[in-house]
């Protein structure tokens, strides 16, 4: 997941309330007469396609668009692990993970549109539950065949986006409270860094401080300062790279903001400062790590992005569930049964279907990352359909569909 892509779009201001409301309800015209009885061709990206032809076309075209979208999933591991990537085994693993992610994304999107066509033919019209929620939920059942690493990648990215969209949809107080979001991030930081420092969690987190050895109190001050400076330098470089990448994507280097840099440097710096200070108060190492993890999470206030908070909360839940599943059940059958619940495979269909539903009917509350994921991996068919629904009448929509330029097969 690219940190510079985790950008929450601006909320609707009072002056543009009517415009946002119109944008939110325009696609619902597809469910009302006379538009709800349009032919399936409105769903197809090329004029004159049958539903089956459109499925085959979309599988290929979605594969191409998903391959472009997931390019960082291939390139970043190659750059970060370039030494290990020299071995054929590591290289094959990276490429295999990339191909599998692209394949599942392409097929889920293609079958979502196909099931919308099937529903339209069965009912003789477009119905709300199948356009697109139930269609996407059925297509997302492919997640049951995902390999473990691909499953973890999908569930982390999709679930946190769905959580954020749900909070915005319900307009809960947390959405408007910077202090509450910071507290949630601090609690998530406590959970993740506690197990990370105990070497019980090695997955992704915003920072990864090197655990202190048991004899750290015997180290000279100069050695500890050199160790801290080295980690600060590392995260300074990561933050600058992320901010520069974000500015390049927006084609605006003059207004480059150092949000990621400030957040990462303050996060790792505050954690290390407390890790140095608290043991002098005769706290045990694990207790000082826990306090440092919680307090340093307050650095989130410098970032203040709800997407990061949602991602942190989902990651913390994953870490806690992982520790729960690692417990010895003994003869407790209920505990053993709970540990076997495949939460990832259950959450992906519900979360992705909800995100696609929000994309069609409440686009203004969907964050930029989720919107880009949905639209880019389906060859922009989602945005094309939204644009069609904003046209004034059925005749104009069908005329636009019939004279739309044919998409190139290859690129």
C-alpha cells in the first residue's frame, strides 16, 4: 500500500451541498422508470457486446488495468529487497504474488458486471440490491481461493477503506473529532508496537523501532544516541520520499508538504526518547515500551488523516486476533472454534460490496484511495457508468453508449 495515496478527499462544504447531493443521487436514476428497463448494453464498455462477450472482454481489460495499478506491488519489493531478489526463489515469490493479486482483482470486477447483467435479465430491470451490492458480493467469493499473502493484502486494504466509508456514511462523532481519532491511533499504536517489540508481530506498521536488548542500560550514552540517530535518519528519508512522490503525482513540487516526514520523524523520535527516559524510572522494559508506544501515537495529530486512523485500527485488530489465535486452546472447544473463523474471507466480500455500493450511490464520502482502487482495476468502467447516469434521459444515454469510441484491445 502506497502511503502517499492515502489521501482523504475534502468534504462537502455548505455552499456546494446541492452539488454533492446531486452527485450522490444521480446513479439512482438507473433504478427508476424508464431507465431501470434499459438494455444491459449500458454496462458494457464496447457497443454491440453480448453479456458473455463483455465478461471475456472485461477479464482481459481489467487484467491490463489491474496490472498497471498493482505495479508498485511488484516494483517496491524488488527495490526494497533488491539483494534478496537476486535469488530466483525470492524473485519468483514476488512475481507470483503480483500476478495472483492482479488476477483476483480482474476477475472480481469482471464478474461483478456480469452478475449485474444476469440480475437484469432475470428481473427484466435493474434492481437495487443487485446493482451493484449483491453482484459484487457474489463475485468477491473468489476470495476463498486467495493464497494467504494475497488474502492479507486485500483484507487490510479493503476493510479499512470500508470502515472509513461507513463512519462517514453514518456521520458519527469520530469523523469530526481530531482528538478522538488521535486516541484511536494511540491505542492502535499501543497494541501493534507492544507485540512488535516483543517479536510476536513482524507485519507492516508505520514505524519499526529496533527492539532494545536486555542489557541496554549498560550501553554508553554515545552508543544509544548513534543508534537513535540512525533510525531517525532512516525515517527522515522515507518521509521525504513519500512527500516528494505525492507532490510529483499532483504535479506541484512548489507546494510540497512535509506531512509524512513530520509524522514519521516525530513518531519514531518520541518513541525512542521515551524508550530512553522511562527505564531510568525503574520501569521494566516491556512496560516502558508499552507507554512509549501509546504516547508516541499522539504524533498522529500532525497528520490528522482519518484513512490512517482506520488503517491503524484494522491492523491493531489483526494483530490482537493473531495473538488470540496463537493461544493454546487445550480442551476448550469453544475457543478452538472461534480461532477457526475465517474472518478475512468473510470480510472481503462484505467490505468490497459496500465500497462499490458507496462508489455508485454516495461517491462524495468515498476516500481517494478506495475510489482509485475500484475505478482503476475495472478499466474505468465504474466512472463511465456514473457519467452515463448523469445524462438527462434514456435516449441520450443509449445514444452516448452507441457512439462511444471503441476501447483498444491491447492497451
